[in-house]
C-alpha cells in the first residue's frame, strides 16, 4: 500500500524514475513492490482524472512480466471500457 500511496502522491513519471512503476503498454502499467525475495506486482490502467484501476496482482518469479499476465490485464481493461455506464 505504501508504494501505491507514493505513486499516487508523486505521479507515474516519478514512479518510473524510481523503478516503482513500469509502463507495459499504452495505458497499462505495472506497480512494483519487493519484500525480501518476493516481488509483488500489480497491473493497472488509467480511467480518468486521478482515477486508476488495479486489476490484479501476482508474485513475479522471473525478470520479465509473464505474457499471460499482460494478456489477462489487457482483457480486463478492454472489458472495463466496453461495460462503462458513462460512455
């Protein structure tokens, strides 16, 4: 939660500079946290204004973000925007 608060306060660009955030794709980001040897990741996207949605999290075991996690996040993002009531 502290990492989310830091990115919220300082912005994505500062998060990228500090390696807290990685841009995966257009409007798809990975927030990073590490506790001991466990690398926790959360994939999220921008909705509007100051609002972002963290779709899901996972424990990262390799250097690269698993393609299945990226695919799943893109599907969730697409579903969200297709089902928005305020289109």
